[in-house]
C-alpha cells in the first residue's frame, strides 16, 4: 500500500513538472519567433492615417533590416550595431525605438536615407532639392483620433517609383515648412502619412534622425482591426466593430 502511494506521489510530481516544462518551452519558442521572425504591434494614434488606422493590429518582420539589441525584449545591451544588417528602402513603413526614449515604439514611413537632404515646403516633400510628385484624390474623412474632419487625400510618388497615400489639412501648418535636414550616416528620416498630425523626424527635439540601430522591423500586414465602437464588455457589439475589409491586408 505504501509503495502504491509513493508511485502516485511521483506521478503527480512528474505531471506537474512536465506541465511547467511545456509552459517554459512554449514561452521560449514565442520569444524566439518574436525576436527573429515577426512581432505584433497595435496602432494607438492617427499619425499614419490613411495607411494605418487607430485599432489596427499588424505584424512586423524582424529580419528585414537585420538584428540589433532592440530586436529582443527589453532591448538588453548585449551588443552594438546590427547583425545581418540591411538598409531600409525609401517608402518602407517601419517600427523603431524612439531615439530619446528607447522604451517607446514609433511607426512611420522612411522617406530619407543616409546622405539625403530632406525639406518640406508648403506641404510638399522635397528630397535632394527635388519636389516629389503629388496626385490629388479628393476629400477624405479622417476619424478615430480626435475630432472627425474632412481633409485632402493625396498620392505621393517617391524617387525610385514607389508611391503611397497621405492626407493633408492644409499646406501652411507648423510642419509644412521646415529647414533642410541632411540625414547623417547610419540614420534615416521618417514621416507620418498624416502629415499635419504626426510627431516625426521633422521635430528634432522629439524624434529627429533615427539611428539604423533603433529599427525594429518593417510593417508587413494587418491581421486584425477594430474601430473602437464596442467596449470590451459589450460582447454583442464585437462583430460589428471589426473592420473586415482590413483583415490580412498588406501595409503599403
């Protein structure tokens, strides 16, 4: 009888230990995927409207630009620079650690590469002295981040052939006329697609030039999106709050 009791205790102890091992292994696998492959992010502000909306959830590829200490959780100071590093392409939507506070993640569009001269004049982006081409697409209703307002929807054509959508309220706002910015080596220049409502590299005291080491990854696709019309406890409203048209859509 005592032998049977001992075996039962051992089985219970072994079962508990196996459960702990399973949880630890699962956590290590999740951390590994998050470090080397993909990491999920959500969009809390409207600085990237119309490309990204408040309530979008997206995956960022960690391998696109190589790996730095910021590729790992909590950015441990294990090494400097990037391993398997690659420079972003102009027009990429990228997540990066804010230079003045690396605990904060920002997402913007890369418009300036090392050596570029960037300037905004009357709302028009100039790269190396040349204005980018804009195509007007008519009015656009921006909502989800502050008062609902009607703005202008534009397509911006970057050097190299890539294009994307931006919105503008006017061409004489605080960020519509800037000095020239010469992008230093090892840095990039990023702007939000919501040009009059984005804290980005145009504001040197807040963001400024972004060290390539601070890049976390490139935004790839939206896997979920909600419009905020249903609170967490309003279960009946959840199906109506999902933006089904944005699910699994690529970030361009």
